[in-house]
C-alpha cells in the first residue's frame, strides 16, 4: 500500500479500487493492490459533504459554509483533473464555478 499524499477523510470503494478523499477536496484513486492510479487532484476546493460511486462515477456534493456555496456534480473517475483554486472560487471566476472535468454539475443553495 502506497502512502496517501493527504490525510483521507473519506474512503469510497468502487469496482477495481478505492477513492481516497481529503478534507479540502483532494482525491486519489487506488487500485486493488493499494497502488496509486494517476496523481492526486483537487477537482473542487471544497469539502466533500456526501458522495457515492455509481458505474465508475462519483456523484457528490461539495459545501463551503464560509463562501455559502454548494455544488452537486458527477465526475468520471478515469478523468479526474485539477480544478480551480479556492481564491478563484472566492472571486467568482466563471471557470471556477463547478468542479473540473464534471460530466454535469449544478449549483445548490447553501
């Protein structure tokens, strides 16, 4: 088992491995042998509040109470990409409004 590059807050099993999720939105896929699949990324710089795996996709909600923002999105585990910085989200930059690489994403009332 390789060490996780961040302290995991969530461990979500899926067919073929595990998704490790950190408190600041970090994600790392790990295969059945405990080896990293790709590099760790942060698709959205917020705490993942709920998540489930369906057919190789992560369906999740992110909530940031300080910024009063919430998102509900689907991410393909095979295409996780690095997302915006928290500063970009705070500034309301158009490219920072949703998780990077989302299949679909919706803003929610926080």
